[in-house]
């Protein structure tokens, strides 16, 4: 059964990928037809032809390898005397034809996001509603009721933006003797006490007792977060240690001392929020920073606050579809800028092999709960790929649609086309660079997947 499920998910992934190609090439195809440009062949897939038929002047083909497709227009890459050749169409029509592929990728991204959003029972806002008991942001400036509008210099329009901004945070060394860090240690110690009680196999506390302990823990951490001095924070920690012990009638737990160090590692950034109708900038807000294991050297970050839900209705479904699709587009664009500016490195880039590996991982993760979750995870990845393809393909680089559009824009402005030989040479060089880059990325992705590199 598990094998059949995996096969089904692979088929779904391939079909969704081909749907992305179909929409992209379909955009070129439809606008070419509407513009009177002759389309010689419309193909899904590459390599040997499995199936095909001719209707009118166009050959429609399905090819063996589901790794792409094309819309071959007359005179697209060579001179043609045909009056309906691509090069003989008005420049504004050619510009529309070139842009249409990327546009349709964004449209498909919207459709896929709509399917994902439609299944949600409610949506996450950007307004803080509360904090976890071991929250670091609660004791370094963030308050319940704050609406986050900028995080790590990234504008926040929806919860998707917030996730991306958090994912790009860098861990840094901060003062280990600050009041915020001291309060964090106090709260974490109370949380550790609760964890010890929860996992105490000998005493076996009842659910009612543990629920009451959570109430005491929450009250204690809130008061610690609001304290204005280390002494009061420590006194509150001691007091609530005793309260938690007293409630269950034991004194087996030793109250720990706070050991201060000169520096600590924290994910920290400035946040702009709307508080009581006014924009407020919070400096050096820290987020829960932890190590997954004692052997782990790279700290991880956790969103340590809760946000208010947005009620699901027809209007909010449409709003969230638009906002979250725009968020993905912004994420792709910001990532491209990050690569140029050095915010992201070569190891952060993935090609088709890396994408396939990521899709496999999210599908496996989804299967832990249900087939639908696995499908939705794949759908989200494909939505991301579709939007990514739409944006990347319009970059003004030779051989990409964006490069061809740039040539057409120059022709439109100066009323004179770029010489065909110049365009062919430039696009040839651009294609060679892209293919070389893709080959290097593919080798890197395969190298990472090799068994002896499984540890990273």
C-alpha cells in the first residue's frame, strides 16, 4: 500500500510539473494564435514523440521525457519570408507573446494557492495574540495586540511574509548579562520544571494537575517577562517554582541558579509594529533560540508568539489567495536579490534535482498525517516552482524570455530591431552560461544527496 501511495504521489508530481509547463507554453501559444503568428508545433515533454496529431498548421505532440515543452513559432529563431512569422509581427504583439508565458505561470500559482487556501478552516493574521511560556520575544519588547508590519527590514503583509522573514534571520552573539537574557533563563527554568513533572514516570501526575501547572507556569512567565530588574525576575522564578511544587505537594525539584555568561547566541532583529494605532519600532527583539541536541552546533529559531486568526469566508479566501501568492512572488524576488548581494550563498541554490528531493521530503512529511497533506505539500511546492519560473524567466538575461523582451523593448523605443546575428550570438552565449550554471547546480545537488554526505 505504501509503495502504491508513493507511486501515486510521483505521478501527481509529474502531472503538476507538466501542468506548469502547459500553462507557460500555453500562454505563448494562445497569444501567438491571437496575434496571427503561425505556430508550427506545440509540445509537452522533450525527446522522442509518444503521441501526436496535426490540426490546421500546428503539430501537437506529447514527448517521452516530462522535463519541459515548447511552442515553436515560425521565424522565432531564424529568418522567414512568411508574413505570419514571429519576426514579422508588430513589436507590441511580440512583447505580449513573450510575456504571456510568465504571466500564465503566475495565474497558475494563484489557482494552486486558491486550492490550498480553500482547505483552511481559518487564516493566520499578523497580529500577536499571546506568547509561549518560554517566549524570548515577550521579554524583549513584543506585546500582545501588536500588529507586525516589518520584521528584519522585510515588509509584512501576511503570515507567509512573516515566515520568510523569520527564515532569513541570522544568529548573532548578544550580551549574556542583559535583562532580557536573564528573564529568558528564568522562564526557561520554569518550563524545564514543568517538563520534568510531565515526564515524571514515578509520580505520574494527573491531567488535571498538569493542566493546573500550565496555568501557574503561564502566570509566572508573564510576570517574569514584565519584571524590570534581574532581582525581581529571580524572585518570581523562585516563587513560582515553589507554587508549582506546592500544588502537587512535592519538594523534589531543586531551584536552579542563573549562570550568566558574557555572550549568548540569539536570533535577534528590529521589528516595526502598529501599537494602539501608532507605528512603533522595537529594537533588538529576540526569538526563542535553541539547539536540537547537545551535538548540534547550529542554533535554530522558533516563532515564539501566537497570532490572531482570521475568519474564513468568501472575501478572506480571495484576500489570502492574493496576499499569499504575492508573498511567494516577493520571496522569490528577494531571494534572487539576496543571491546578488551575498545574503544567500551558492549552497542555498537548488536545481531540478534539489527541487525533486525537496518535493520528496515534503511529501514524506505529509504522509505522516495523511495522503491529502502529502498532496497539499506537493501542490505548494509546485505553486512555488510555477511562480519562481514566472519571475526567473522574465529576468533580463540572454536566452530567457526577459532577455528577449529587453531586445523587443529596445526595438520598440528606437524603432529599429537588434540585428538578428547579434541577437543569436548574445542568446547563444546566455544559453551556454545558463546550461553551465544548471550543470554545476545539478552536480552540487547530487553531491549533497550522496550517502556519505547525508550529514550535510
